[in-house]
C-alpha cells in the first residue's frame, strides 16, 4: 500500500510534504508582497468573468437593437416595393 501512495504522490510522503511547505512559503510571500489574498484573488477572477459575460450580452443586445431599428425601416420599404412591383 505504501508503494501505491508513493506512486500517487510522486515520491515519499515526507519529501512531498517538505516540497509543498516550501512552495507554499514562496507563493505566500509573493502574494503578501503584492498584497493579494486568496479570497481577493477569487473575487477578482469571478468579477472579471462576470464583466466579460456582461460585455458579451450587452454586445448581443446592442446588435439586436440595430437589427430591430433597421427592420423598422427595411421591412416596410420591402413590403411597399413588393406591393408596387405586383401592380406592373
């Protein structure tokens, strides 16, 4: 069972624990230097995703508005042209 655990972890549990503690220390120090907290980081990512979706849906709404405005002019003109073309 121990060899399965070592194979899963990629080494002995003690060596992996030391590596993880060292990497956690480096990442934590870097985040502290930049004044970033994990919660703040997740909030920024979620806010960015929400802003991208809002921007995308706003663009779709804007294009839909353009189509509607254009249709209010084009469809009656097309209908009139069809009516007058029938009379010939």
